C-alpha cells in the first residue's frame, strides 16, 4: 500500500514507525504538516518527503489511502477534502469533536470510502478476549465490565463485548477525584513520586438485553500499578481478563487461562515477538506481522492499517464512520450523565 499521512504528532508517528518496520506492506509517499519546522523534522527523522501544501500533497502520489492524524478541530475538514478528491481515508478517533460535527460529517461523506482508526479491539489480549466472547463458549453474553480506556475507546469495547449495534441505551454515571501517585506517561517515567488529582468516571449502561459497567481513570493508561480490566459474562460462563470459566456439561466446570505464546525466551533463538494467544488448543489471536518487533499497541495499529488495505481492495469495513460516531456519542452521554446526575437515554442517530 502506498499511503500518505496528514499530521506528525506522537500519534501520527505510530503510522510512520509501522510503515518503516513493515516495508513489505506499506510505503509512506508523503506527509502533510502545518509548519516548515515539522516538515523538516519528518524528512530528517523518518526519511519521508513532507509538505505544508495540500495541493502539493494531493498531486505528489497516487495514494492507496491517506491517514488523517490531526487535532479534532481540523480532522473533519481534511477528511472531507480527501474524500472529495476520491482518496480513501483512515481518520483518527473521534472523527469529529461533538454531536453536530458528527452529524454533519456523516451527512457530508455519505458512502465515501472512510474508516476510523480505533485500535483497542485489535490489541492482542482484547482481540483474544473478544474472540472468546464471539465463539459461543460463554453462551449468550449479557454483561460486561470494561476498565481499559477513556470515552469512545472504552465504549467501543463495551459494544463489541456485548455484540451491541445501535440499540437505545439508558446511562447513569458519576465521577470521583482520587489522589494518585503518577508513574509513567507518553514521555516515560516520572522523575519523582508526584501525587496528582485523577478523575475516575464510572457509568452503568442498560441496553435492555444486556448491561455494561464502564470505569476508567486516566492514570490507568501507562501505569504499571493501575490495572486494565475486562469482564465478559454469558449464560454458560465468564471471562475475567485472561481467565475463562465455563460449563462444558452438567457437573463439568472448566477453568483455563488465555496463554500468550512468544518467542525469544530462554533457549529460543527464533527472535523476539508475540506469536499467538490460545485458550487450550484454540487460537484466539495470531500475529500476522511476525517477526517484526512491535509492542501490543503497535500491533493493533498495524492491524488497523492492514484492514484499511483490505477495505480499499475489497470494500470490507472494519470500523465504520457510523460505529465511530456512535461510540463517541455514547461516550459524550456518559460525561453528560456524570455531570448532570441524571439518567440519560440515547436518541436515534442519523448514522444508525
């Protein structure tokens, strides 16, 4: 795939790094940035052509698709420009900052070839957990608890865990401020044991046939002492993070763990990468990018890039503008419910 990238931020660099590490799959033809300084940095650090001109960017290459990784305020306009030029677009989350923007963008783009880069469902352990939920082993899934990521990211995992589409939902929520020692951020470890005020958001979502608990605190993202948690409960069993329990028959309970199979350990000289994740003999995640040395989040973004390539070639969607809009909409409802203290009910959205 010949791709273009709009933006050169911390997030945009994921796409540049993965393209560099998987040259047999992706080639970045050009990067569009806002300043000459950013363009020079991209050329120097990544060895990729960069420009500050949209006109130059559009005529520089025949892109298979373009990644839009820019601030929320400008992403919808850039996405619409590229779509109008007939270029498939992989835009970052969320696709627009607020509800009017989401409605307008869906109306403007219509059936344009646009997908959204929601990577959490493709992180290896989450991917394996969702695969177990879809396998039928747990029976009919009726309840989930997701404490993994904020807002639309967490809501996307809630809907995927429950197999929920655009059904109406009633939401109650609240927030609490906790004093926490901050450990690690995007820039690495904190030099001191500084305490910060961290806000925890907790919400209950009632979809009628299924319910979910959403819980998240921003310190969970990078902290080694704040765990991420996922529980998926069905009629025949439940998954708690990597432990799965189910009834195989009357009087036959089973309890197994998802097993992460990696190379490069002990006497294994094959390399250092994740191979797959299994439950007993069933593979629930397989690393298609081995033997590249990518961390779990990079594997997830690489999977999004791969699926965008498949979408361009076949039209098979993986995370549509409608799904991304709905997850952001429900995430905003969670915030509104927490602020108001009231139970809020989702409305029927035009993208549904």
